[in-house]
């Protein structure tokens, strides 16, 4: 069976699991053989703002920062709690204020069955347009909750093999040569590095990294290149320096330039800022070689799974990424990682005040916890 056919069938199977879980016997067992916690309560939402502290100044083509605002959410049902998170880096346009405002308008107590996921997420989508990080916090918490009620991690509910997770990258932000060299040496346990480019020191960044390591890299330009000829020259330079692909080289509105670059580049060109939701997918064909899926951009795990399916049908490569996040959102994204080509799931490793224990990196590879739900626990 081709991989894309398996994904299509797997999506139907995942839906069948959830649909099957809505009807239980008097003992609480489903027709699928899974045991769910039988309950008669309602969904209760709680949330609080939090500020992530970065270990190093984080610099990309457009800005620098030392913190990232997040909102930590929980959905409780009959004594079982699902955890979720909204992370708001500057370019998304969301903030503590906007996320808290959105969540204040959400009434989950109208729902008494957390397994009616399509109904619940459709309601959440209709509360207000946009606000995808806020919506992701609820989607992640709902997935965590239902997985815990079933006693299964989500990679298993999707029928995925945790041994097939990809290598994940570690991000090196734009900085001076000395700092870049230091950060690269600190990332010695990783077998792929993600290098931020897009200012006036692109070649210096690559040459500095290459002075201390020869591991494969990929680059994220964050729309920093303006000229397509320069972009193509850089693509050939990067290809000679063991680079795997280029992420969002030019501004998302430069569609003709990006399509021209994709046609001539020796490396795949991956959409990031140009892509947010499932609805944007059809516009990627012929412009990009692949896509970067982030839960904070698309609204959570449910939408991300749909995007994986659609990308495969379109013959596109897939990178699953993250923002600066706690282990909550990163571990949620990791549940999908056996389906993708590359992973960039290091957001929890860039902060000093993580409140959860979840996904880890073992020998450079994503390691998904076998705990139920998204696989996290609160740190003591």
C-alpha cells in the first residue's frame, strides 16, 4: 500500500475510533475494544497566562526576543484533565490579551461528551475568526483529555509507529560568529541543525557552523531574501554545504519569484509564513516543494492531521515544526511526527522554565512518550 493511501485510510480509522468511543456498553467498553472512562459530567475549561524565558537571545530575520508569551489551558472532565497551550511569537499577531479574550468567550460546559470532537471543534472555530493559537490550546487539551480517557497515546490511536519518528533539528539563531560557534558546539547531540538566515551575514553564518560541524543543516530565512537571483545563488551555495532544504526564502507575497526559485533550486523550498490553515494548501502547488505544519498556525492536532493527508495527496514534502513552546505543544506535534519527512521540534529545549515533562530527543531523534493523550505530565 502506498503511504498516501495509508494516510487516507488512517484518517478514516482515527475518526472511526473516536466515533466508536461515543457509544459504550454498561461496563464502559467500546466496540473497538478500547476502554474509556465512563462519565456523566461536562467539560470545564481553565487557563492562565505564562511567560517563557529563552535560554539565549533568539534572533531571526525580522526581530530578536528573550521571552515568548503563552497561555496554558486545561479541559477537565470527571476528574481527568487534558493540557493545552497557545504560544504567541510576534508574527502571528496574537497576544496574552487576545488569547484570554477568545477563551473567555468559549463555553465548553454545553458539552457532556468529550469524544464529540468534530462538534466541539466546529463550535470553537465559530466563536471568532482567526485566533488559531488560542484554538490550538483547546484542540490540544481535548486530544490530551480523550487520549487519557481511552488510556492511549494519540500516535497509537492514529495507528502510527513511534519507531519511525524522524531526526529533529536544533535551532541556531542569527548572531555573531563567536556566539554561533558556541551554540553549534552546545548542539553536538543533534544530527541536524536549523540555521536562521535572512540578514546581511548569511554566508558567514553557514561558514561559522561549518567550521565546527559537518552535520546536515537546513535554513530558515523567515522571508528575509528580497532578490530571487540572490536566493538562487544562495541555494547553490547551501547545496554545496550539505543543506537539506530552504524554508520560506522570500516574502510570502512574492509568489512568482518563489515559484521561479523552486523550479531552479537544487534544494526543496518549504512554505512557512505563506501557509497557515488547511484552506491555504491548494495555493502551495507549483510554488513550493513542501510545507511546514505548526499547530499554533493551523489550530491544533486535528487540522494538522488533515494537512498531512492533503500534502501527501499533492506530492509535497512535510516538515512538522513548532514555536517557542513548553513540552505540552511540542509533545502534541510529536504525535504526528512518524508521518512526516523532517521535524523541527526543539521549542521546549530553547526555554529555561518548562512546566511539563514530555517529548525528548534520543540520539538526535524524536522520542514520543508512551503515556496516554499527548504524553505529558506536570513537573513537580
